[in-house]
């Protein structure tokens, strides 16, 4: 019996090849899109789950609001880890990690490029599941100056040689390290990635007892059954006990007095939330994470595309059902039961869905390399057959088969055989209304996605073209010029005389990307006021960055020692309350040697030195040549300049590799998540329109076939092709127009919410709605018009002979 169902189903499918192809192709695109997004979402949600204790691990974070300044930091104070373990019974284990920049390795006279390094506590491997290829977890980092290398770095440095017991040198720190272990490369779905883990034993910052200086990423492991919220509720008492005395020493007020006007404290963040649910300052995050909002957006897009594909499938199935009344009548007369007819239609739906799914899997295999480039992932085709994805595919086949085949099956099998054989049915008004409603729904999604895509791309254009307060083009940053040591000044002199160089400044402080930006305490009248960002710059910084002074003067060699002079931005003058007359005003900066007077000699126009997600904050610029070089190249000379700089670098330091970055590239990387969102939305908006258009094409095809005699009669009576095209098109175009009325307010609301994440954002202009409407109507009209035109130009004699 099953074989008969399948054979009959296949024969019916072949009879309707056109509709079948539209159905299969549309559904395959929908399923493939859904699978790609589901693979992406599954990978994002899997971050840090490879850890055996993932559900027990939490990161300790710091949040405060002091004098109106909000602070969100993923790093906390050095003593926190040991205090929490010793004083909170629910804490089983605690460990710390401090990342380090600019690390270069020397081994046996060979030099290796910059590597990612972190100082970690000896028990680090007891907390995180990072399998060791060589070494014992309990002792691998127990001694000072020991290091565990990643497998890939170990092979790079030592090749096939056993690295255990070998020494390497961190040239930037003059630190000798003994290799005591090799670990597997940290999985891609981890919120941190390092090639060297160095023991914190002997690391100076690890010994600090300060509760006012944050340096360490700190993690705790909770005992089985411990409640995270209950543990977090104990942290305010810990903060008061240990921060309180140090706040009193520094600020002259008790913890209670301080928290009457401010908030400050430690909080817990579940390990599995770190990648997608972090809102900490860029300076304190380990790596750029994901965003749970984008997971919701992509999941909704996947669901809508699949829903549209299923709607098309159902629409065409129910539309073509009226052409099978006689078939159903004959089957009933010959003894087929209602259950048998239902099984027959479900079998047809199952075969179509199965073929569409197989086609979708082939499409996924073809699209995966492109999708990986687009999303920055390394998803493999084998992931489709993982325990997460494979059941989803099987579930999709069954659900779509039932939904798409169920309605026609129950609908057709319910009619009496006499009525069907008399051909008295042409499709009910109810089913026609359902199809119209489903068309409207499809184009609500399509029009909404088009408008949303236009707004996202408009924001990206706004970000690219915004006046940042400096000129980011043609800037090249060499952050490691300090490696040249005594030859650094000679290198700078050579660069200055290069005709490809417009100007340069001796500073590693840049407004975007990885920078040496500092944060320090500011005092007014020797009382703590708030924290502010600090730049160390020279007199060439403002001209090189093309920043504008709005008051006072720049630093100058003509004034000799300017150690206690500063330039501030406009925001700093507002916060300090000296905006009307800032020049000559004095405040204090907290240093290791006590408070230091700072006199304002200039005010620079506000510029964005953090992400456009954040408002411009107060900034203090101090004169001090420091650690790097920023070079402005002449237009069109960048590539030639890089070659020239590399040659000069090698002439002074052949052992150290020349490393640089283009500031414009760093700026673009800052908004990588948003760019990916724009590109992925554009891609899936196109696919959504394609799937919706295929469905619309199928319905127009069916409508034209249903009205073939009417079209023939109208042609004979003198109707033109234009009139017939208009006749067939207007009802569908009305449905598309109705979809705008619903889609645009929804899209406006959702995009307004998305734009609120940016402190600086574009307006949602009226012409974006017009453009979205034009795009949607043009696509719909081309889809409808093509089939309508063919129907209008068909031979009326043939259509009038049709029975």
C-alpha cells in the first residue's frame, strides 16, 4: 500500500512539473536559508559550553556609577579571587587571568611575530577544560616563569622537537620562560584565545592588595546545587568589607557615605552569557563578542523565510487542489476511503518536502564557504549531521509535510463524489481569502526586511561618513616602535624625511581599535571628582590627526618642559565646570607619587575616541612621547610607504618583524558586527523576496489557468493585452500595497529600537519608505506581469477549446 501511495504521488508530481519546480525550488531556498542561520545561531549559543563545568562557572565583574560616570568593567581587583573562595562557602574554586599585549618571542636566536599571551593562576586548568597534550594540570604552572604553549605555536617554534624543558624569551619584557606544557588549541567557540599561558606566580600585579585597581579577569566555580543569585547577594558585604577601608583612605569618606551618592560593587556573569550578553567597555573585554539581539534577529529572519516558503507550498497546494476534484471523485466512487485519500496527499507532500530538503542540503554545501567568509565562522558541512542539526532537519521534513499536505488532504477528501464529478467546485471564497491573506503576510515580511536592510545600510553609511573630529584616512600606526630601542629616534628621523610621509607623531594612542588609552582619577581641590581617559601625545599629534583646537594652544618645543600642562576636549571642560573659560584652570591627577597638578593650556574639539555606540567622554591629553608612531601618508602612497618602512625597520632591527595597521581598517573592524548584520540582512532579504516571488508567480500561473476561458472571451471581444495584464495584476498588487501598511510601522519600531544602541545615528528618512515600496512593487509587478503578459498573448482559440 505504501509503495502504491508513493508511486501515485510521484506520478501526480510529474504531471504538474511547473508548479512542482516552483514549489521545490522555493521550499529548498527557505530550508537552506533556515539551516545556514540555524548553524550560525547554534555555534553562537555554543560558546564556552566545551567546558565541563560551564554551568557552574561565573565571571566576577565590576559595575559602578560615580559622580554620574557609569563604569562597566569585565576586570576586577587582584585579591577578589582568593577572598571569594575563602569567604563564600558555595565557591568551590577561583582563578584569574590577565591579558598582555605586544608579546614577541625569541628562541635560539629566532624571532617570532606577536602572540596572544595571558598570565593565569596555577589552577587555571582545574577551572577550564583545555586538554593538555603534554604536562600535568595540577603542576604545569605551579612555578614562576613557566609557560604552556598552544599546539600550533609549539609547532611553529619547535617543529617536531619536544618543547618541554626548552626556554623562550619574551623580548618585550626580557622575561625567560620555561616550557612546561603544551595544550590543544583553544576552541573557536571560546570567549578567549591565547597561544601562551604564563604562570602568574611571580607576576607583580598578581600580588596587589588594592581593591581600587582592576587588572584581572576573575572566574569562580560554584559547588553543585549552589544558586548564583544567592552567591551574588553576598558580594555587597564583601565590597564594603574590603573596598570600604581603601575608599576611606583615598577619598576621606566611609563606604556608606560614598554609596549614598554613588553605586559600586561586584557582580556575577554566567560563563555561557559572556559571549552574547556582555555590555562592558571595549578596553576591558578580552575579545569582541557577539550580541544576543542579533541572534534574535537572525532567528526571526530564518523563521520568516521558512514560513514564507511553507506558505507558498501550502498556497500552491490548495490552489491546485481545485483541479483535482474529478480525480478525488473517481477515487471515492472506486472505493477509496477518506483516510486513504489523506494518506495519498500527505505522501505527495512528503516526497516534495524530501526532495526540497535534499536540494536544500546541496545548496548549503555550495553556499557554506561564502557564508563562512561573510559571518567570520568556520562552520563545516559535517555540522549538518550533528546531534543538534540533524533532528531539526528530520523535524522540518515531517512538520512541513503535514502542514503543506494536511490542509489540501482534509479539504479535498471532505467533498461528496457526486459534486466533484459534476465539477461544481472552482475553489471556495474562504480558501481564496486564506490565500490572499498568506500573500499579504509574505510581503509584510519581504517589505519589512527590505526597509530594515536599507536602514541598517544607511546607518553603516552614516558611520563611514560621520565627522569624527579627526581624519582617519591615510593613517598608518606602528605600535611597537619601542622595540627599536636606541634606534627609535633614528627611525623616526628617517621617516620624517620620506616624501611619502605628510606628517607623523610619536604616540601609540589612537581613537579607534587597539590602543594604549589609560584611565586615571581626577581630583578637584584635592577631592576625588571622577575618572577620565588619558592620552600621552607630543606636539605633532593634533596636526597629524587633523584635530582642531577651539581654545588655547597646542604643545610646543618652544615652551620647554610641559609636564604639568594638558590639553582637554570640550566634554572635559563641561564636566569640570570650566567650559566658559577653561584656559589656565587647574585640577589634579592621581599618580603613584600622589596628586599632580594639571593646568589646561588648550581645548581640542570633541572627537570620537570610542565606538559610536557611546557618547563622547571627557579626555585629558598629556605631553609624553610614548611607545608608537602614527604616520599620515600622502594620498595614493600608502602601499609604497609600507614597503619603504619595512626596509628601514629591517635595517635597524632585523630580528624584530615590522608590524603596522591602517587606522581606517581598525575603524571598520570596530563595526564588524553591524556590517555583518547589514550584509546578512541584505542576502536574506533578497532570498525572502525570491521565495515570495516564486510563490506569487505560482499563484498567478494558477489564476491565469483558472481564468483561461475568461481571458479568451475578453480577447475575442477586443480587450488589449494591457487590459488583460491589468486585470490579472491589480488584485495581487493591491495585496502587496496592503502589506506596506502593516510592514512599515513594524519595521520603523524595530529599527528605531536597534538604532538606540548608537549614541550617534542616522535619521529614518521618508525616502527610505518610498524606496522600499518601489523595490517591492517593481519585483512584484515583474513577477506578476511576466506571467500575465504570456497569458494575455496566448491564442484565444486554444483557450476557448479548453474544457
